[in-house]
């Protein structure tokens, strides 16, 4: 696994000395000034999944950890790692100014893998603009924000993935439907109807299988939660970590610890076990009365996933929009223009009044 050294965060053009940035959808770094391109060497080895138990006891060793420099947003709490040539910038989540004097140094578990950006900033702006234009009653200021080239930022968002062999012993009931005929009175006499009943039978057993890539968002702030419509990436496109893929983008450091991420993954594992058990019980419906779950051979990865973020303040309230950097899916919260709605209602009332006036 490649160590993430500070010197590797700024890639310089061999031709003109300007900063090289990763070119989304490619295996190349690109210079925006002279057009020079540099191929990102692809490692022959696959990314590593790390033994969970060791990391829960001791947060890694020197081979898999590194100290990085972070800019901490005092407004929303995001920890963002950016190239050292940035002197000041805005938080990608809330647009709060960040200054180099606020820099902090923290240790982190190195990423094992990354899904590189497949959509460039120009395409993300186009997606954002089309989405905004499709919104009814959107404020004009929002439509202007869609044209702001500086308003959208590409971010690598940290996630944990967890794998394990899972065994679950259970006790439950299998329900099988049957129908009875019921007679009831009507105005014209009597009639019949079919009513469903359930016969219950005891059930118990054991299910087991491999749980692969339970995905946990490693950013704890609820206000930064990525909408479910957008938060889907094809993890088959994961590549072994290479810091070149980060060039030109902001990388957020995880704020949910490995221990907390593991706790959240166990909740998802319990739901997976429940689904396995219901399938094993069979019948028309199931009841699971007790479950004893055991996980073994647990492994994890720290991975980085691409997303574009735009934040916008309207009438004192903050709104965020997200574009998946791999798929182009977009979602977010949006403001409504009071005056557009007001004048629409006024127009409708006026038309109705005219209609009543001329039909009397």
C-alpha cells in the first residue's frame, strides 16, 4: 500500500511547472495550462483488506497509518485535506472560509482503495444546472448559483467497508396462510367472504454465509449526510489507493472512528442475518423470536468515494446539492421562491374571479 506523504499531494507539470490534476474518467494527470498529461502507474497488486481485530486494539502500525494536515471547519465540523499550495478556501459543505492558519495535524488509517472521479467538474456543473432549471418555483438566485464555476467542489468522501463470515442460530415461527368462508348480513339477506388466517409452526436452525462490503459513511455530521439517491457507487470499480487520483480534489478525513463504524456495520449485518433467516424459515410469513449472531474473519477497508458538493444560502438557511462523481446522479434540498408562488396563486385567483364575473 502506498504511503500518503505530504510531498506527493502537489503534482507538478514536468513541462511548465504548473499543478497537475487528476483527469476524471482516465488514468492520467493533466496540466490545465500547457496540456501536458502524465500516466498514473497502475499497481499490479490488488488493494488490501486489513484484519479488523488488530486495528480495534491498536490503531494500525506505521505501514498503514500516516499523519496528514487538515483544515477543520469551525462551522460544520468537516475535516478536509487539501494540497499544500492552497492558502485559503471555502468549506465544501457550508462555504465557511478556511484559512491555512487553522491547519491541524492528525493521524489516520491510510485508504486501501479509491473509486476515482469519472465525471469532471464541467459535466457536474451541467448536471447541476439542468437539475436546477427543472425545479418549479426555484429562486432566481439559485439559478444564478448554478452558473457559479466556483460553487461546486469535488470531494473524496471517506467510507469504511466491512467483510466477515457470519453464522446465525435462530428460533422462530413459520406462518402458512389458509382461508375460511365467513357469512355476513346485508340489506338483501346474507353474503359470504373469504378471510385469511395464519397457521404457525415452530422453526429453528442455523444460517451462514459471507458478508461482503458493508458500506458505512465515515462522516458523522447529519447535516452533511449524502442523500440515498446519490450515495451509491459501483465498488467493483475500486482501484488500489494512489495519491495521484486525489490531485486537484479535496479529501475529507473520517470523523466516525473505526470502532464506531464497526458498531454501525453490525447493525446492518443483523438485518442481513434476519433476511437470511426469513428465507430459511420459508412459508408465507415468518417470525424471528431470537437470534445469536457470530462474526469471524472480520476485515475492513478505508476507501474514498467521489462526490461533487455545492452549498447555497437562501433566506438564512443553508441548502446542499450533491452529484455522484461516478454515476452523475444528483439530489439535494432546495428552497422555494415565496414571490413566485404568491404571484402564481394571485394569477389563479384573478382568473377565477374573471371567469365568475363573465359567467354571471
